[in-house]
């Protein structure tokens, strides 16, 4: 398994993986990540932002998922973004490796908090977040949630 920064050539495949995973759980709702306009150009989107990065994971040369981080509207806070894996890649600690890399990078960028917006029915992902020290919130952090359709929110100090 190899984790590397996203490249323009990965855009179509990672969009397909993200949307398939969201649809698999029935979360392809209005105001969900399924409809993010940046999905068509994730590599360029992250390259244009300050203190943001997205990585993809490959197994035997095939893209199996990715995750990233970007600035969030709450002070000194990075958002852990778009952790999605193919069904075959789940359960192999790839999500954990992506989260660890993103959190380490967020800390290097000077962020003090790491935040996640997700869905209650992403049980495995939510288990990962709890395992690595996130605390579940009762409501979104701040007054500008990135995705109003999300139903679970987590934060941790880094």
C-alpha cells in the first residue's frame, strides 16, 4: 500500500470512489459531500488552498481511497475531509494511516484542533475517530458547517 499526494490524473477515480461510498450508505443527500463541486478537480482545489492537502491510497497500483485536510471556519481549526475507501480497502488500517498523516500535517501547519463532519451511519469510520481520540459533539462546531446534511460531528485538540 502506498499513500501519496493527489495528482490531477486521480481526480476522476477519487470522485468515483467518494460518490460510490456516499451512495452506498444512502447519504447522497442535498448539502452532502456527494454534491461538492470540488470533486471534479480535487487535486487543483487542494493545491490552491493554504494549509490544505489531500492524499490518495494505492494498492498494487490501483486507487482505493483518500483523505485530506483543509482550513475550517472555526479559529485555529483544520477539517479532516473526504475520507472514503473502496469496500475492499476497508478494514485494513488504511483509514487510520490517512487520518494519522492528516493530523500530523495539520499540527505541522499550526492548527490546534481537528474537526470532522460525518454521518451517524458511517459506523466504522466513527469507530476510527473515537479510537484516535476525537470527541463527538452534539452539534456542528461554529456557525458554518461545511455540509448541512451531516448528522455527526467530532473534534480533538492536536
